[in-house]
């Protein structure tokens, strides 16, 4: 395997990782929205502090994953 082939494989892996970070970040933010939505309509019976705490953590982690994906995507280009 030549150096060019190795670099091409690393580039594809980095691109896949960036896309994975975008997708997972979006999923975490959407999941936080679903938890908040279910709290207001009584679908899930959890204390408000638990719902808001879980949603807040999921939003922060989702934004972090989106940022990581953006940074990896920019670094690749």
C-alpha cells in the first residue's frame, strides 16, 4: 500500500467520522426535544428536575458533537 492510498483511506475515515458526529449530534438534540415534548403532554411521568436536567445534558452533548463534526469536516478540507 502506497502513502497515497493510505492518505486516501484516512481521508475517507475522517469524512465518515465527521458525518457520524453530525448525525449523532442531531439525534441527541432531537431526543432532548422529544423528552421535553413528552413532559408537557404527560407521556412520561418524571419529576421536572429530571426532565430538564436530562434534556439540558442531551442538548449540550448534541451541540458538542455537532461542533466536533464541523471541526473535523473543516480539518479534512
